[in-house]
């Protein structure tokens, strides 16, 4: 699976955007939110790193990380079970007078000893709120070729309205970039509200490891907690910061509605192929039976994972592993997570059900395209 060591340490921040989807992170973090039928959000960035030969990856977690540990395990599915490097989950460091980290600088400051001990030349920093089949080697090539201090991956896209109006707008949720003809970043805008296509940062960064250590040391001593806002944006005249454009398929989670929409987009074969080609995306193996369609079942335009049992009608929906649709039940325009049960005669439309939800017999539950109904984990409706 892993090609060769890419001379890169990967650092992931699984909690960075938890505040955008409070409904989904009550017992988990952004990285372990289910997506696309059988995957978790972390699978995409982690698999992309592995496919590019990065075999030393650490995740600095802040809270609610038990589900992530259960999903990743020792990293066997990603071929990251290794004596040197491999997968490393770093729990939050806290004392009685010290709270868990707020920004990336504080997170990185807690692992400076680890970074100093690594032998790789480069560090890639990434969040987990984006599902993309990303080529990190291309990002690294741009960084090396330009001689940059920092290289930022970005896409050309509009800023989601949900991001502009987020209840957490007081912090640095996203950045847009002004880029010169030679690829150098001249300005970074925090939480811009401009309309139209922007140079929208993916929050994927390449930095030389020794330089990153120096930057974090200086910032931490000065009480500056945030990587982009405190270290990069104010010093673009001194740092050589370059941009790398990514033209592939991107699913960005910015609120519950965008989570619903991005799952539903995968019902289009073109989007599905764009996300899962050309490199494979790995995930935890569950060893379920193939999905069974019982006599009388009807299914059209659905994305169905393994282990499901369908006796009723399903249309325009994404079903995760182990979902059961009872006889006479009708499911339309829904995203149903693992082991959801829709009992006989129930009817649901525009619903997001978390894991192990039960919609009891005969019940009717309907949301709308603009406001899908969310049913929390293990709830019985």
C-alpha cells in the first residue's frame, strides 16, 4: 500500500471544526463523523497521505476522541502499523492550571519534543473537515520548487453561506487568499464574506520541520495560539508563502445542512468517481454480509453500504452499514448512519439519523430540503 517514505511527517487536527456541527459531535469529533456510506472524514486525508508515501502520521486530539481511537485502532487498514513512524494518536496535554490547547500553535507546542526527534525534512499540517482524494506529493513538489517557507493548498470555490453566518464567526473558521502571478500569497483574509469564487484555503500546509519548530517556539513564548492568524497572515511580507491549487473534487463540511448535501451529491456517479478515483480510500473493516434486498423491496438512486437489509422502498438516499428498512417502510432523501432501523410502515423524508436510531412502526418523520431533520444517536422515535 505505502510506496516510499516521502520525507514528510503528517500532523492532523481532528477537532478543529467541531463547533460547526454541534449536532454530530456530541460523542465524537469532526474526524470520526461518518461520510459516504462506509467511511469517516479522517479516512480521506489519512488515505491520501498514505497513497503519497507518507508513513509517519500523528493526530493531536483535544476531546471526544474515543470513537476516533476505536475507528483507527493501530492503523492496520492504512498499513501504518510500524515500529518506526506509523500512526500516532496524541491525547491532550493538560494540568490543573493548563487547559487543553485552543489553536494549532498550542497543539504543536505540546509535541515539540516529538517534532525535534523526527528525521523527516517536511511537515504537512491538515484538518479533517474536507473529504478529497488529495495528491500531497504535488503539494510538496510546489513547496520544494518555489523554495517557500510555507505552502498552502487551496481551491477555487465560493464560500458556503453557512460558513459566513456561523455562530462561531468570532474565531478563524476559514481563509481566502490573494495570490500573485508567481504563486506567492500576498494577503490572507479571515472569514471573508465576499461573493463569487474565491481562492479558498483547504487548511493543508507544508512547512520545513526545523522552521516550524522555530516558528512555534517564538509564537508560544509570546502567547500567540493560532497558526494562520498569528504566524502566517501578519508576516506575509517576511515569509515566502506560496499557494498550490487543487482542482479535484472537494466535499467541505461547514454545518449540518452541508453534511447532508455533500452526502447526497455522492448519488451522482460523476461525483462518486471523482472522490474515489484514482487512488483508493481505506477505512475500518467491519466484515458485514452483502446487502440483502427482500422480495418486494424497491430501491432507486441509492448509495448502500454492506450489511443492510431492505424490505421497503428507498429512494435518493445514502445508507450506511447495517441499516434495516422494514416491510412497507418508505425512505426518501435521507442519510441513515450505521445500524439505523426503520420499522414496518414507517415513512421518513429528508432525515439524518445518527448511529443506532430506531424509527418505530407506522411513524412519519419529515424534514425539508433546506432543513433536514436530525435524530441523535441511539434515539427511538
